[in-house]
C-alpha cells in the first residue's frame, strides 16, 4: 500500500475484515492481525505482512489454495526456461483474459501534478513516511537519503520561498507526524537563512529539524493518543523519543553532533528548566535550541491533539509571547516578523465576504498575492481568481485568518 497509509499500522494490530480479491472475481474474507510493516527496496511502497487467526476449515483450505496459486503465478512470471507455465485461474478475469495491472492510488493528486514545488515536497514526505517505517523496524536514519532530501528542501527555499511555504498546504493527506516535520523544517530553515546561517550549518539545521520528532513513531499509542494529562511515567516515556532519534543519526557523519544536540535535543526544553529530556536551564540552552523550540511549539499549538483542540495562529503567538519564562522572546518576535499574522498558505477573509489563500506578502507583511476561492455570501459558487497588488483592494478590508475546515475548503480539493 501507499507509504502514508501504512505509517499508522503497527505490528500486532488486529483487523476484523481483510478482503483478498483476485482478478478472477474470487474474494476471501479473513480476520487476523498485522505481523510486519516495511518498505519495498526502493522505498516507494509499503509491504504489509498479515497473519490470519481462528480460521474455519473451509477458509484455511481456501487460503492455502490462494497461497499456492500466488506462488504459481509468481513462478510463471519469473520462469526463464522455454517451457511456459499456464496462468493461474485466480489471475484471469472471468472472461478468461489477463486483466490489466492494478496500480496504487496516484501519489500526486491531479491538482498538484503541475506544481513542481508541491510535487517535490510530496517526494520528501514519502521519504519521511518510509524512514518512519524503517525506524519502526529497528533501522537507523539513512544518511544519504536524509542528505538528499535536505538538499531538496534547501533548493526549493532558495528558488522561491513563498512557493515552498504555500506548498505546505498540500500535505493535508500525510500523517500528522510528517506534516509537523516538514512544516517545522521548512520554517526553521527559512528563519535560519534569514538570520544569516548558511552552508553546512544551515543544512545540518534543516536535516535535524526534518527528523527531530520521528522517534515519536516508536512510542505506544497510550502515550501519544492520551486524552488526559500524562502521568510521571508516561512523561518519562515520551521524553525517550529525543534520544532515540539522536542514536539513529550516528551514521550521518556529515551532520555536526553539536547542531543535532541543539535542534533535536533542545526542541522540547524550556527556559525555566521544565522541559525534557534533560530539564536544561536557560543558561544551558544554545541559540539554535531556543530558535527551534519556538518554531516547534507554534506549529504544535496550531494542530489538534487528543487532549486539546488546535489553537489559531494569533492565539498561539499570544501564548508563546505571554510565556517569556518558557520561550525566548527574541526568537518569538523574529518568527512573527518573518512569517506574519496572515502567513503564506493561510486562508483569509475580506470585508466583501471573499475567502482567499495567501500566496505572497509585501514588505509590511500584508497579502500581496492571493488566490480567491469562495465568497461566503454565495457558498455554492466556487471561485478561481488570482489577484495581485492593488487589485486585492477590491475585496475590501482584510478581516483576518479563518479555518478552511469551517468552509469545506482544502488545498487538496479544487
């Protein structure tokens, strides 16, 4: 199956119904559990191993028949001799013809295929999905792949930062962990470049931000999905995800350990010593760690969790600014100045009732290019209009950001 669909699966997970459907039309319905989840050799698809339980005798016989026929068809396709094996009846259509191959769902949606930035960003998302599956199977972070996809993000950011920030909106179908990783990596990279970090330092910052939270994929659901505040034991288990990522980066010899210690190791630390995993004090925290903590927490606050709803961006800004004992005020102010109160990629409402996606900001942080998609006074009529500069004035006063879900809007649907 697709990598993004496989990430939520866990070894030992029960399933009540799995339909094994063959080209002949035969369907075998079984229950059981997941035995393993891993990637194929090219890291393009996920392979799921299943074990079936409590089989009735007739189901067990049918299953063994299907297994034998699958192996027969595989042998027929790989046979090198002149002797040709007859096709398995299971793999012929009811008319006796060979059916067309069944492809996985299209990775890049139709409305994204013409957007080079979004397509390349989804490629980085695929890498993260595959890397999560690899970590769950006990593997380390693959140095060459991390380097390659970090270079992709850096290149996209240099070519057109607004296009990259806007493309983040096309990640809605990805697992939350992947969405968070890419949002943080893109923004921390952009903020660091703006503050004159460059070269190997910028690459290390971006790479570490890209994988900083992947260790959470190794945590039990009881910790990640708890609807109640975590107890002391659960908080200790949660903190382990930081060390797990740092351990699995040992093979990345190009990545400076001191940068990893700050970007990954200090993302969850707080100035008053209340953070994890080391409860570092303000004096012990590095400049990069302070920056990362701000970027990480703002993105996290704007995402719903089992124990709380998502906050709006402005409320998130207020929360972080209002806690200078936890978060570095200088980096918070820099973040707000760099990305603004109606950032690229946000949905905004104008006094005329028009809703538009922000695609570019001017030097004062005001929308300078928008894609108008709806007028709330006539919701049945979808719009598709690009407005630039003074043309935006016709929409009236900018009222602020709105939640796309409230209007049934998504970047993935046109």
